[in-house]
């Protein structure tokens, strides 16, 4: 046997052990590490630092809460390519930024005065004296969203919707739940499709071109920060 093969045999077990150890790492740990590398403290703080010091969200939202929530949604930001992963993260944070005013707001302004109860939905009936107005990074709304979001994240979304405004990790979990349920399936169609999935009825097809453009501006800004092209179909 040649010396080269002897050297290969000596080192091969080390490589094999390293490979096995890598494969034993749970997928969610690798996914979180990847997202955490992209959503750096500088990236997250660069958003929330733009909120006024008096904002309730300043002492509620945090990068740590986001990363903790990510443990339950490890497929977020873990696509086939790094560029696609960056685009997904940029898109999500563009919507978070727009919905919360740079993480200023936890709850929808005057939300308690608005009716978000779909009484025709018998699977997730509204509880007495409970409001299903916008809360959290994606401003989760309606009983038919609070119900399943609660089931998926171990809280009573119908009887205790306020949990989304009281627990920052749950708050981010509901945003990621909505994203994976309704936004991820259309992500490949471009950023415009994500707007439609989140607030299409009130913004798309000319309903409010200013808010559409605001979301696009955040998205392209974050794509630039993350070093990735924004792709096509930004508004439709």
C-alpha cells in the first residue's frame, strides 16, 4: 500500500466522524444558525432603533424573542439557496417593519374599536368580549386566524388573544405561523404576492398604492443590506 493511501486511511476516520457529527445536528439548529447569521444584532437593531423611545414595542420585540420563536418554525429562512433564504428574510422583515412601524406597535391602533369577528366561522367561534384585532409583528387579525395560530403555538387564541401582545416569543411565533401558512406558498411568485397574502384586499389592485410602495421600499432596502437582488414582480 502506498504512503498516500496510508495517510488517507489515517485521516479518513476523522473526516467520517466529523461528517457523522454534522449530520446528527438537528435541522432546526442548523437553520437557526443560518438565520441568526443573517438577522444579526445590527440588522435587527437597525430596524427597532428607528422607533421612538416611547414606543411600547421597544421593550417588547427583540432579536432573542425572534430567534426563540424560530425554534418552532425552523424551515423559515431555510430555502434551497442562500439568496432565496435572504430574500425570504428580507420580505418578512419588510412586512414586520411596515405592520409595526419599525417594531413600535404591539397592537393595532384603535384595534379594540374594530370588529374582526367572522360570525360565519363555526370552527373558530368568537369568544364573548374578546377582540381579534391586529397584534404582533404581522398584526394577526380575525378569529379564524387566532384560533389555529393558538392551536399551533400552545395558547388559547380564541379565549386569550391578548397573549399575542403579552408574550414576545408567542408574538413572533404567530407571525411565523402566518408566514409559513399563507405567505411561504406564494413566495416564489415575487414580493408582490407576499403583499397580497398579507393585506391584498386593502392594498393591491390599486386599493392603496402608497402602502404597497412603502412595503417594497423596505424590502429592497433590506435586500440591499443583505447583499441579494430583490427579484422580479415586486408589486404584483
